[in-house]
């Protein structure tokens, strides 16, 4: 059947995972950079000490960016990195957020979980086809 091609399905799932992951990284970076610029402007261009929370968020964002870049060559590794990022954001939010834990994670962490899951499914399908 023309509409039942597993290779085509794997490619579409992989593309969806890449797009969702990239959108999540762009959204995260826009929030992260915007917050950093706001903090600098609020302090009259004086850079204050960076908190451990900020460093952890930056590291998680970097891991997500690396996962999105690797998704073009290594779907399995990218899926592991993106799912780990979602878990990391969940832990970070549970420790440092003051309220609305679930809503915050749904906005920040869930897209990485979905993207990583789609890339993993695509990798599994590609492995079965080969």
C-alpha cells in the first residue's frame, strides 16, 4: 500500500521530533537570554554573581541544544539527551520553583520529552526497517 511505508513514517516522525525539539530550544533560549538581558539592565549594566540555579538552567539548555543538533546524525543519542533534559528540568523545577510546578514543567520540559520520544520511536522504526 502506498500510504503504509514504514520508512516514510520513520522519516516523518524524525522530522516532527526535530521540529518540536528545535522550537523548544528556541523558546527556552529566548526566555533565558531575555531574562539575562533584563537582569543586566535592572542592575545598571553591572553583572552580578550568577546563581547555581541559573548555571543549571544554562547547562540543561546546552544539553538540549546539543541533542537537537545531534538529531541529524544520531537519533538514539539525541533522544537520550532530550529525555534527560526533560527529566533535568523536572528535577530543577521541583527543587527551585516556588509554585505551579506541573504547569512550569509542561511549558519547559514536556516538549523535550515529546521530541526525545519521537526521535527514539523513529530510531526504533529505522532499525527495524534496515
